[in-house]
């Protein structure tokens, strides 16, 4: 009977170790899966920034075309003003037309300055977009390679997890049904493991000192013992 209790405790401890291994693996797999989301989010964020930069090009091109149109209209007005000079009757009218011509030239000069500024800005934006497209392509390829590696690790991890579940099923069948029922009930009630070793009269589950008599009885393995404080199944470990 002593050997039977000890064997059952050893099996339950093994079950708990298997569960712990499975839990750690699930946490690792969740983190790996989260990394896929992070990679997608990172790429999407960069893509949005690139599209934002690209969206600046069209308004600049439109503004440049409008400036060009204004210059052409002004040039046509200038030509007409020059034609007028040939038919003026007096100096006052002549001076007036000359002023119109100067004003129009100044206006065109200002527009041309804006056109140059617009072209410079377009060059900068197009250079930025070109650089970002190259970076995006590089980042996309890098993420693709990393995700392929992640999927391999996920598949391997899931296979290992399936092996752990199968091992748990196999080991659990060697536990007496009533004891297995108690174990599963305690699992629902207690966080942090059902089985707790006792070292130097201290329960490793709740870190409380158990009664001296119970500690002595534990070492005999004649029956299952429960911690009076946390209700875990306790066992002696030297």
C-alpha cells in the first residue's frame, strides 16, 4: 500500500510536470503568433506612411500645371500689351502700358519662383517615395522570410504540444479513477499546480509550515495528505 500511494503521487507529479511543459509551450506559441501580427502591423504602418508620401505628389503636380497655365495666360497678355505699344497716341498711354508690362513680368516672375519651389518639393517627395518603396520592398521580403520561419516553428511547436497531450492522456490512465477525479477537481479550484512538495516542513505551494505530525506522516507515504492552508496534495521530498 505504501508503494502504491508513492507511485500514485509520482504519477500525479509527472502529470503536473507535463501540464507545466504544455502551458509553457502554449505561452511560447502565443508569443510566436503575436510576432506575426507585429510584423504585419509594422509593414502596414510603413505602407501607410509611404502612401501618405505618395499622396503629396499629385497636388504638387496639379499646382505646377496651374502655375504653368497662369504663366501662359500672362504671356498672352504681355504679347497683347506689346502690340498695343505700336499704336499708342500719347506718352501717358505709353507709360500706362509699360507699367502693365512691368507688373505682368513681376507677376510671372513670382509665379515662376513658385514653380521652381514646387519642382524642388516634387523632387524631394519623389526621392523620398523612391527610397521608401525600396525600403518597403526590403522590409516586405525580410518579414516574409521571418514569417516563413515562424510558421515552421509554430508547426513544430503544435506537433510537440500534441505529443504532450498524448503523453498526458497515457499517464493519466495509470492514475486510480477516484484519485484522478480529486486531482482534476483541485485543478479547477487551485491556481499554480495541485501537487506541492514539502521541504523542511514547509509547503512549496503556499510556503506555510505544516504541522509536525503531518510532516512525519508524509514521510511514511501511507495515505494522501492535503495542505491545511492551500488544500494542495502534498508529498515529502528530501
